[in-house]
């Protein structure tokens, strides 16, 4: 089992793109579940994975991830996952000793850009990039699993702030 510890932020501007070293397109969908557990099918390039995440405890949660055949993942996204499927490009941006993952959403979540940093401990400090905006780690509407049920295009102006 892996313990996922991450913090999530909005970005102030697009200056982070100057430092991006690579990017990858993602399609991911979520199976209907309950009790704070999420089950996700994800296609990144020509690779597919099934991920099970436990309930969130502050900024961490248990995570299990397994490779699956690409054809299976396509069937999961098409036939079993809640719609809309999440579409995004993930950019990898080094800053200090960390590599930030910046998700630039498309489809029904176009216009939303979220930066994440994975940590090895909940209290781990990290340098703050100049393009980093406000923290949204504890705001559930910014979770991908919530964006399938309430996509960014349906948010009010107040929700987008």
C-alpha cells in the first residue's frame, strides 16, 4: 500500500509553462462508490491503470494502483464510469527539489488549472513557486472525483474563486 500525501493549489498565471519539462494527456473516469472511497480508471498515453483510494485523512490517504490492459480501461471509461470522463493534460514542472504536477483540464472542466505537489510527510515543507495561487487541498470541489459530478463549466462565479 502506498500513502498518498499531496497538497493542491490554484495557479496565479501561466508562467509555470516556461519551466515545464514534459506533459502527458490523461483520460480518467470514476466508478460509483460510497464511504469516501474512490475507484478510478486512467489512461495516460498508451498505459492504463486502476486506482483505489481510501477516505481522506487531512492531506493523506491509502492508495492502491494496478496496471490494466488498455482495452479494459477503455471499456471501464465507456461503460462503467460516471460521465463526463475527466480530460486533462498533466504538465511536469520542477521547482526546488520537487516536481509539481499541473493539470490543465479540457472538456467540461476546461478553464480549470490545478497544481499538486506530492510529499513524503504531511508536515513536509516545500519552496513556494511564484506562480502558485491559493491552496485548495481541503476543498472537495477541486477533486477529480467531484469534477465528474459537478464539472467546472457548471460552477457559479463564486465557486470559481
